[in-house]
């Protein structure tokens, strides 16, 4: 089956607002849905604060199952990351900030560093109105797996912070397997109600500030900074 091209999308700017909903987090493993395969990448990497569970808000998890319904028979999703505590957000921010500084072609100002980092990593923030997407439980990083459980080629790996990670990167480069696979992921996830972060083919949101920016509706998932706040 052919899927439509991925449209060019602007990077999210300002959310409409936040109307908090205390919807619980759901452990994806407990859904016992064989199409959803958590991999807990940051826990496997030993990142400080990473948890050995894959958690999403209940409605986001239900929409993820709806997206899986739209996949070809036998296909599934490998979930790299979903809810993450603020400690993990801080560790990711610090790690990528250091990378930006070390690989810059010239010395950068703090403003320039922050601008580059924010393309891929949200700033850790305790402001309940502007929480990092993954701390809300409404953001999910994932890819598609085939009938053998192998990840489909997407042109880059997860957390490949280069221009090629942009969701529509292959749209202007002619037919290719990564282009078609990204279209498949995009079509299924957006049909289920998620929005995509344009700089990352693997990142999708529901109910958080990024989702609010793109839909014009108020966000309803506030940040959950740690497991003690469940």
C-alpha cells in the first residue's frame, strides 16, 4: 500500500494553553499487545534516572493501539522512549549540549548553544505550563517493525541529531525505502491523532504542548517530573 507524502511542517511555536487532566500513566507492557514492543533505550544506556518501564498516558496509549491497527498485518511498533522523568531530561540536555559545544565550527554564545540544542532536546523546566514533552507522558519515540520484528530502514537511527533526522528529509530526494517507511509511520500515527515533531521522524505527541501548537487546542497533559508524582 502506498502512503501520501509527508507535508512540510513548521517547528512548533506557542501552545494555546494548558487545561490539566490527571489521566493516569499506563505501562505499555501490561497492555499485552504484541504489536507494541518497548525497548526502554535510555534505561539500557544506563542514563541517570531512566526507568525500566515504558509509560504513556491512558488516552495516548489507546491511540497508539489505534495506530497499530493501521499497520500492515504482522507489523508493529518498537517504542524507544515515552514518559521520562525530569532527571533523564536533564541528562539528555546536558549530553547534547556538550556535543554541540564540542562539534561547533566556532565558539558559540549561550543563546546560540541553546537554540541549537532545542531543535532536538527540550529545555528541562519545572514550569507546569511549559513542561518538556516527554515528562508529560504524551510523547512517544518509536519506529515500525516488520513481520520478523526487524526495524524498517528509516535513513537514520534513533536520536541521530542531524538534518537527515527531519521527518520530511527524503521527500525531496526521490523514491527510497526510508521515504516510504517514514510515510507509513507518519500516516498511521497522525491518523490516530498524534502530531509529529518535524525535526525527528521518530517523535510523536498527543495532548502535550507540541500537540497544542499544531492543533490549536489547549494541552491537557502537564509534566510529571518523577515517579513520586504518580
